[in-house]
């Protein structure tokens, strides 16, 4: 991809450790943002998806990644533009191409 000004990050949540009695240990676990790849994040207000039960979903952002990614539907992701957040949300659908080495996701 020629134009990839943003960075895609996925939220990683680590559960709290437990002691020998099964109680959570304070100060362990947590969450952080892990960088996945460079991407382009566009505002999306025109594309609509219909689910099997007939409900219509209009995602807020369309993200094109410069490589194949392992992000799944339901993951929490965000696109960073320098130090500011360009777009953030839950992934609705992910598509990968067969011939070209890029992926698309809608959130």
C-alpha cells in the first residue's frame, strides 16, 4: 500500500493472576495497546452491512492494512495518527485479499 499514515493497534487484556486459593492478586493483569501494522483509516458513512437476522449496521470507520492481519470480529482496535486517536471501536468484519497482500476491516 502506498499511503498508510496511521498505525493500527489492538487492545490486549491480561487476566489477573490467582493465589493458591483462587483469589485474584491485586496489581497483576491489566490491559495495553499492541501495535499491529501501518494502515489507512477512513471515515465511513456510506457502506451498510445487513446481518442474517435483517438488522442493518453502518460502521463508522473503514481501515485498510498493509498486510494480512490476525484481528477478528469483536476485537477492540484503534487507529493512531501520531499521538491522537483517529478512530476507535469494535471490529465488525475483516476481509483479506487472495492475491494482494492487504486486509480491510470495518469498525
